[in-house]
C-alpha cells in the first residue's frame, strides 16, 4: 500500500533516480550468481587437473597404448583400459536399448492414453524408482534377478537366439546382460519423466491437426506427437546414457568383474567405474594407483565424447526431407 | 438429398430454457431447392455441467459457403467442432439432438469419429503444419493415413491440392523444405491444401484469417470463393465484413443459441431479429 505523498505534484510518486539502498540487492545478486557459476567451472577444472596429476605416471609409462591394451594384470604391473571401456559402453548400450522404448512408451501412456485419475499415481511410482539406492538394486540383482535370469531368461534366449554370437557361451548369471538390465531399471525414471515433460510440451494444435485428418489415436501419436517430440526424446535418451555410463554400485555387484572382452552378453565384464571402486583400496604399487586414476580420466573423456557425438546427431536430426514423392 | 418436410426435430432432452425467439425459417430458404449437407435439429452440447449449445436447429446447404458469426463465447466454435466431432477430444462433453450429414447420422453408435473427420475436414485459427515434415509430406499425410501409396496418384493430388489452395506457384520448387519454413499466410494455405488433399465433403474453418495480415486474408478469401463450386464450406469468423464478402448464408449465434439464420444479404441488410441487427451494426459483441 503506497503511503500518501507529501508533495502535491502528480509525478512525485515516481522516483527519477534510484537511491543506492534500492540498487545494492541488484548488484550483489549479480555478483553472487557469477560466483556460483564460476565455482562450477573451477570445480570441473580442479577435478580434471587432479585426475591428470594422479595419472601422469601411468600416462608417461604406457602412453596412448593404455587405451587399446586389453591386459589388466597387477602381478606383472601391466595395465590397459580397453576391457573397461568396452564393458562401460556395452552395458550402457544394453541399458539404453531396454530403457528408451520402455520409458517413452510409459510417457506416451501417461500423457496420451491413461485415464486422468491414474496419471499422478503412476508418475509417483516411477519417480519412487529413482529414489531407491543403487546398492539396493545391486542386492536385488544378486538375490532375485540373477537367479531368475540364469535359470529362465538366459536359457530361453540361448535356445531361441543362440545362432547369434551375442547369446552363446556359458551362462554364469553375473554378466554384461544382467548389468545392462539393472542399469536399464535405474535409468528408466529419468527417461520416463523427461520424455513425459517433452510429450506434454507438444502443442495440442498439432494433435488436433492430425485428428482433423481422420487419424486414429495411434496415428496421431506417430505423425503429430512423436515426430514433433523426437529431438526432445533423443535428449532424454542422452540424459539416460549419461547416467548409465557412470553407474557404479549396482553394476559392480552384478557384472562379474572380469576384464574380458567377449562377444557373448552372457559373459562377465567390467566397467571403468566398477574397477575404480573395487580396486582403489588394494592398489599396492604407484603405477597401479596411477593407472586407476587414468581410468577415471578415461571415464570422464568417454562421457564427454558420447555427449558431444549425441549433440551432433541431434543437430543432423533437424534436417529436412527431399520433397520427392516416394 | 434430405427431405426437409420430414425433418422432425428429435430432442432427446427437453430444454426448459429455450430462447423466446425461435430461429425463423424464411420463405426464401424454404422455396429454393437446395441440397442440404448438414441437417441439424434439437442439438445441444454440454461441457461437464455447463451447457454450451441450446437446441440448435439448422440446415446447411451443400456446395455453398456458410458463415457463423457471433460474439466471443457464443458457442460458434463449439458448434463448428461438433460438426466433425472434434469436441470429443475435450473430456466430459455430451450432446443431445440430431446431426446428419447427407442423411447419415454422424453420432450413430457405429460411426467412428476418425471416419467422420475424414469426411469433414478442418482448418484452424492458427496454422499448424507438421514441423518435421516437408511441404509435400504435409499435404500428403492424410492420403498416406488412408493407405494411398500409388506414386502417380500422390503426385497428382499434391499438385491439385496445392493449386486449389492457391499455393502451387509459390512452393512448386521448394516442396522439400519444411512446412514451417513458409510465411504465416502460406502456412495457413498449406493447412488448407492438407485438408483438401483427402477430398473431404465439407471443410470447416475456425477463424482461418484471424492471425493473418490483410493481404494473406484476401488470398484466403479468394480461395474460399473458389472452393464454393466443389465443397461445402462452413467458416467461423469474428470479421463481419469477411462473412459478408465470402458467404452465401450466415448464422448468428448468441449465448449458445442460434438466433437467426438466413441469406447473408438479409442478415446484414435486413435482419429480422433486433439482437442480430445490433450485432451486425456493431452495437455489441
């Protein structure tokens, strides 16, 4: 409520200059925000620098061969990152292949099909999945998922798809595929909730355009909703991939922790994050420790490269059609 | 051809609050022989508990342009959307009464709304081309939904529809560009071409020029004039000059009721209802 003005001038209520006391929150907020932004940059730089410092010994000793060497042998003090890069990429890829269709389908159901009363409860349950600690997923993986996979799903896969090299070989239970499935469950909430936001942002006018052409529900989703949202959905998948690449605890518990490279998804594997978590406390030699540091550096680099590649793919997705009647 | 003398209104729900003035049926409409596209009687519509349309009865002629005018919130857009069952996308709507297109009950239990919309196309207030599709794909998407894959036919329809929408000369060399790269007026004509490509019997237009500049508006009006020969066009408009320019008949809606429906010249020159007269004279609305 404005106080009655002392002056009789009609313009007196509007200040021509702002007193310093009014301007300082503006100025201090500006500096605080800048400080926060700079802090993040400094933290990233520090992490990168520390990782580099820690891994200098290994970098000097092995050179670029570290990235392609498949031997990881603390006894002979020879270290290579390739099995871990392979394990990280493959387990994340499996997770994406499972989680993206599932997450997008759930989001479609929640935005386009589900009765309004059902939407909020399902959203809450999906988001609760994100609140379950990683180690719990790992325990559940060891005691519930893996026995079931070993005795049922894997056996079935081997019988029906055994002609593919992916589904051959001995079934141990702990495996690349088990890790992929666990990670898929863990990245499902983020993919679902981001996809849901993306689908909700599709203008209703787009849906109506399709309905007005006599499209059915499914056709509306295909021509109006999914095609409009495809860039955003791709972004949701990239976010999920980012999570999958760095996931540590649950993966360590179910992947088998063997630095092997096998075409079979039933074979155990190892990821960059898992080996760091597992072996950091037992790294007895300087070179061993330094190699683990370098694996950390590689993990950061892999994550960045994957994200950059995804950004480039996202850009090419915007390209137009040919106009030819096919 | 519907027989008007047998068109008894079937009111499934008595409307106690019916307007005191029933829409008149002037001699002019009764005597001249016309083919009726929409034969509607006792039509009411509710959004939840709110009634938006009250006991509307109207016969809309085929191969002519019918304008629907009235102040905001009078139910004219709701009425238009009920003609191809687009209102059903809003949950909680309910209708009563009879609505027939060329003698067929569009609300019969066996009729799929998707099929209704293939027969009754629609153009919206804001142009809404599919942004990820090229100009050509935008025009042909409805045909593809209908399973048309014959290339020669698709190419022929593409040119035909764009020519009908008076857009062909402007886009014939850039058919591969995204539909969203066109100007606002061109996008709206692209949407008209998209609606025409499936060869609907009726074209509904919901204030198609309200977001366009006068030049683009003139082009669309010219195009509506040309469509008259082969299509039934029903246009909702806020612009009374536009209604006067493009339509054969005009219906005036007020507070969810059809107040007056007549030849456009009669509505604008010699309306029989004082509310219509006040509205077209610009005294309210």
